[in-house]
C-alpha cells in the first residue's frame, strides 16, 4: 500500500525547507527571523537531508534589481 498522505507531506516538507534556486529567498532559512529564536533555540533546519540543499543559489545574491 502507498500512503498518499505521508508522501504528500514529505513533498510539502521538502518544498518548505529546501535551499534552492526554486525556493529563492524564502529558502534562506527564513523561518523564525521575524520573531527571533524559537523556544529552547529549536532549529527547524537542523538535521535536514543534505540533498535538500541544492547548492544552486547564492544566499547573498540580491533577489531583485536594485536590492543591496
């Protein structure tokens, strides 16, 4: 049997946390930057699979024309 719900949640989780050109600035570990650190300094990006970091995007490159 295939657990469609589990597979869909896995795809969603990867899309939410991957570091890639497709994810853009949203993929630059943005979670928590607006409100500070999480309780007990929990890091939602710790322990993610290495293949979720595609290495195809410079996190310091400007997203938009005119951005510093």
